[in-house]
C-alpha cells in the first residue's frame, strides 16, 4: 500500500465528487424548470376553467352589408379584446369595422359582465359565427337577418 494506491483512490474520489456536483446541478435545474412549467399549466387550466362567453346576437344587415356580433363575458376571467378571435363561416376575420367593450373602442380589457361587440363587413349573409377567447373557450351562433 504505497502512494500509488492512496493517490489513485484520491483521484477517484475527487472524480466522483465532481461528477456528483455536476449531476446535482443539472437535476436541480431540470426539476425547477419542470415545477415552473407545471405551475404555468395549472394557471392556464384554471383561467380556462373560469372562462365562459355567451353570444347574445349575431345579426346581418343587408342594407349596410354589415354583421354585428355581441358577446357577453359571463365567466370570472378578464379577457383581452385583441386576443379574442372572430370566425365567420369558418373564415378568420382580422379586419373589423368596429370592436368595442361596452361602447369603449380604446380598451383591450374585457372584464366579467361586460359585452364585446364586433362589427364586420359582409357582402352576403353568413350562416354562423364563432368567437374564440385567448384560453381556447369558444361559442357559436347562427346569424339572423336584421
């Protein structure tokens, strides 16, 4: 049992110590990322669960070639107007004549109990509309003639 055995044992122990330190750092960072992702998923799931919308009316006016869609936020989640999408006969609509929340066209906040109104141009009467929120919650309504 000379120096070579003691020296090689010391080198092996130092190598194990460095390997354990590297493994511990990597696993701690990974677990932190997994925990954060799980927390974000739970927050999104809760927001989706608390989101509910109801289409009050979808009326097409053939004299002005416009479609007016009124939607109530009946859930507990405050929504973004910009992140709320309108589909008319399965066609995504981005060009709006007007979009307002309780007659306020400047706000982007659509709180619980408020009404969002879309006004879009349409050359003919569509069959139905669909409104989709940022959480993926949607409502569909048949268009009537006004």
